[in-house]
C-alpha cells in the first residue's frame, strides 16, 4: 500500500495563502510528492466521482485542509470514509 498527501489550496480562503505556500514549498524541498487540489470542498460538491476516484484508490491518504470535522463530513457525503 502506498501513501499519498493531498493538499487543499482552500478555495474558501480559510487557510492563509502564505501558510499554503510554506507547506507546499516544504514538501517540494523535502522531495515529498503530493497532490494539490484547488478547492477540496468544491470538488466534493461538484466533482464527486472524480474526487472519490482520486481518494479511494487504495492508498493511505493524509489530507492537509482547513477544518477536519467539516472535511470529514464532506468526504462522507461524497461516499468516502
């Protein structure tokens, strides 16, 4: 089983842009691969199938996003545990 990191670029601007830049630059500097999604909440609402396919491929996934409880509810609504 592989592991992957998904970084939400927070279309709702709930995460400060400089913080997102710091995280992204750190991961790149350390050679850690990650997937950047421009707006995870929006993707869960408007691209359910694509989001489900990306996140349910069998890999263990670490999410970097705004509010854990809110993200968890959105993912569950999309059909992702």
